[in-house]
């Protein structure tokens, strides 16, 4: 996702990573890496929420019933003229188009999620490279 993450969420994550957020002055390389990690974690959270929101919900029972009725009418040749039959066919085409749009949104949300996960992994590797193992620092 291209939007900026919530600054409060980034600050909360940064506080969890560093335990003591610097109040001013120049950041060290470790603190900058922690900030990048916090930013990427917040973006990953947002991408995951977007992906979950794009997943299909249950089918509305009334819509399913209407669709079944229209399909039944489509095959009753003695009751419908060609204009009504064409209207029913077009209704089904719109439903298929909506399904394709939904699948496209899901695919795009999955791509955003994968990109956010890869970005977070790179930020985590950069942060870990700044941790001084000799001092016994534990995350």
C-alpha cells in the first residue's frame, strides 16, 4: 500500500523495539534502522488488514435466490420474449464482471502484502546488523 503508516502506530512499535525512544538530537545508525523497521512493521500491519478486508464474504442468501430465479426464467421460453431474455443475460454478465474485479482486488492486495513482508524482512536484517552481540544485547 502506498499510504503513509499511522505515526502513532510507528511510535508504538519503535518504543517496543528500542524500549527507550530518543527524544532529540541525532539518531545513531541502530536507531535509524529501528525506525525503518518500525515503519515497515506498521506498513505490513496495514497491508495485512487490507488483504483480509479484500477476502470474499458470505454470499447473500437473497442474492443467491434472485440469481436462481433469473436462471430459471432464462430457460422458460414460453414466458419470456427476446428482450427480457437479453436483460437476464446481461445481468449475469455484470455479476461475472464484478467477480473478476473482486479477484483482481484480492490479487493486488496479496501483492501489497508480499511487498510489505519483503520490505520488513530487509529492515529487520538491517536492524539486526546494528545490534552488538558482544554486549549481550537481546531483542
